[in-house]
C-alpha cells in the first residue's frame, strides 16, 4: 500500500467492518469522519464519494468505492496476503463466502427493519405487525448462526476470519435495535469473544 486507505466513517455504522478488518490486518488507514446531519447525511461534498451518501466508502489512491462487504473483499484480495480468508482450494472457502455475505444480505436487513420501527420512524409511522414479523425473522436468522457456532468459537472451524467481522457487526446493530430478547446465550458468548479482540477494542470507540 503506497498511501494509507481513507475510510469514510460514522461511529457505530457499517464502516466499523472496514476499520476492524484493517486493524486486524495491521494496515494503516486514515479516518474521515462523516457528520450525521438528518436528511443531508455527510453533506454535499460527500455525495462525490458516495452518490447515495451512505457509509462506508473508501479511497485507495484515486480509487473510490462503497459497500462494506465489497470493500472487505477488495482489502483482503489486495493487501491481506492470504490472512483472514481461506484460499479458494480450501473446503471452507464456500461456507466462508456464504457467511461473509450473510452478515449484510440476510442479518442486516432484518435488524435494520427493527431499527426503523423502534428508532427512526416517527411513532405514528411505526407498525406493530412489521416489528413482530422482524422479531420472528431475527430468531430464524440467528438460529442459523447458533447452529454454525455450536462446536467452534468462530464461524469457521479454522478460526477467526473476515466472515466474523461481517456477522459480528450485526450483533452490535442488534443491540442498537434493542433486540436483546432475540440474542441467545451462545450468540452473546460469541459477541464477548469478538469484542475481546484487540482490533475491535482499538476501533470500537472511533
Ligand atoms: N449495504 C451497504 C449499506 C450501507 C448503509 O446503509 N449504511 C448506513 C449506515 S450503517 C447508512 O449510511 N445510512 C444512512 C442512509 O441510508 O441514509 C453497505 O454494506 O455498505
């Protein structure tokens, strides 16, 4: 890496996935903090970086990109030297990719639904039916995770990988969405294991 990657970041947001990965890999980075202005997230200048004004985005040299999982894949392919993801020949490669994407494609939308119902929508726009649906759905999608974690500490038998970062961020999101009733004891233990890692401790307060 010639110059450190710039990470556009908002506290407690999906940009934590990117910072966590960079920290685990011991790569240097700059943090560009985005202001949360309701309705004008990040302001006009940030639209040039992310046309939808969402986080995260990164700048690596002249290259700008967004989508947290895609950014993770980019960093892993370009700078990780085989760390934190199994090789394509490894039998764990398929399950690894599945869980890497499960975090954003399956877990995050359900938890985000709860977040909107409980925090973001005005009281008169909330729907008890949607909230009840999301609670039931979260039990289902967490049960898959619970099964996967039944006989090892991390998602893969071989140990900590980027898939844990993808899924692990959703456990923070679930707490922010007040989904404690859906977080089982095993998932709580997994959260404790993840948040004990020095890389998480280094970035969680940024
Ligand atoms: N799939 C995208 C989701 C990005 C996203 O929705 N980020 C949230 C913060 S965690 C955001 O920017 N929300 C502001 C908005 O949607 O206006 C990713 O993984 O990067």
